């Protein structure tokens, strides 16, 4: 019988291949003298995090040679930097995805998201992501919110 757990479990085969075993963790810690592989500070064994040097998602192996013990801060920074690199490389690939454009030397049009424009050419000066300007308070408002009309 197959049980699906959307949050994962210890029985998940992918997690077992991805996670370092206790003996691998001990050996990695011993090789690093119980210090962070990045900042070289003494590691707190309660909060140490183990990382793949070559990312598991990039076919990195779960081996002692490809493992590193990191403090939480260094692990977070490393993961963030790697994620940014992947996003930037995907963005670059999308911009250069038309082989005809690159062969003809046509650069992709940069998208300006600063202002929304009307198709008739009228500039409404609506900045995306900014809050609308508040109207001045004045006049009495009725129960339906039509200030000063009725």
C-alpha cells in the first residue's frame, strides 16, 4: 500500500538519497575539525547544517567528499547565492531564446514596468507597485461612501 504525505517523511526514497547518513555527518565534522566550512567558526552540534558542495539538484552525490558542514548563516547565504545564479542564468537564456534574433544581431526589447500606458498614447502615470494617492477629505459622506454627492 502506498501512503502519500505531501510534507515528506523518513520513508521517502528521494530524501534518503539526498540526506547524509549519521556516519557521513560524523566524518564530515571530523574532517573539518568541527568548524564551519565557510567562516571557520566552531559549530554548534545542535544547529549544524550539512550541505552538498555540488548541489544535489545538479546531480551532486551524497558522499563525504561532496559534503560540507556549515553554520546556519553560511548555509543560508550559500543557498541564496546559488538560487540567484540559477535565476539569472534562466533569465539570460530566455532573453536569448530566439536564434533568428541573435543571428541578425537583434537585441531583446527590455520591458519597462515603471509606467502603465494607455493604447491611445495617454500617459496615466500609474507606477506599478505604488499605492494610489489618497483623496482629500472633505464634505459629508453618506452610508454608501459617496462623499458629498447626496
